[in-house]
C-alpha cells in the first residue's frame, strides 16, 4: 500500500516533460519528441489512405477518409457556407493532428503532447494568428479592423480583450481535459492494475476525439467571425 501511495505521489513527475538531448543550444524535451512521433504516425496514415483512391470508393479506408472529409465539410458549411470548404486543409490538418496527439497514450510509455501546456498554448497561438491572417487577407486592412468596432465603436476594448482571451481558453480547455484524463487513468492503473482501467482508457479515447472536435469547431467559429465584413 505504501508503495502505491509513493507511486501516486510521483505522478506529477511522471506527467512532466523531461530532457532528451540538445540540437545545438536548443534543448529537446520529451514533448517535442512525442509531437514528432504524432506527425510521423499521421503522415504514415495519410500516405497509406491516399494510395489507390478511386472515383467510386472500393475500400474501407477510402470510405472512412471520405466520411471524415464530409464531417469537416458539414462543420465548415454550417458556419461559412460552401465557400468555407476552401479552408478544409487548415481545419482538417488541425483536427487530425490534435486527434493523433490525443490518442498517443495508447502507445506504452508515450505521453500525449497535449498534456503539456506549452503544446496547447503553441497550437492555440498558431491557430488564432492564422485565423486573423485569413481575415486580414480576405477583408483588407480597413474591413478587417473595422469589425472590431461592431456593433458599436464603444465596444472596441471588449472586442480586443475577447481576441486576447481566445488562445487562452483554447489552450486551457484542451490541456485541462487531456491532463486530467491521463492522471485519472494513471491512478487507476496504480490502484487496480488489471482490466478495470480499460473502460476509462476507452472513455479517454472518446474524450480525445471530442476535444479535437471542440478545438476545430471553435476555430471554424473564430474563422467565421474574422471573415465577417
């Protein structure tokens, strides 16, 4: 019992990223390695799925790929209309990358990068900057900055605060959900190591998919707001 208590007390050390090696003066931690692993897995899956595509789907992998694309098209159409489909590469890559990172915990010894706040903050900042860049390109300088004065110019400070808060909420929501789920599963494995934690792991897979969906949906909503003239 004392050994299990010590293991539980050491969970935070287990969850924390650790140093692996240096590239020149830049230290590389486990979180970066796991992100690279997620990219390799995702690139491998995409390469495999996109081999031998047909105009009329004949394989299960093509059916699944088309279902995912139609699902993302549905999200884009609901907020941006048919014209929003041109942003599928952006939102699709975001969804698949986050989903892959969230599901890495099924590989023994691999910590999902989304349990590290630095990863989720980086994702949120890149996402929001990209959304603003798209809005600026589509609406021009005058049209883009003019929407911060809507519906009334007096609301400019609140609109600016809202933009600052967006990456904070995006990052904390994803980090909090994945970090909490991983801690819960780890504690169950320590206390009851056989079979019982399996349903929680399956719930974690569902939660990982849900969090990837929520992050992507919020990105589409922010994109729709940025594209308003």
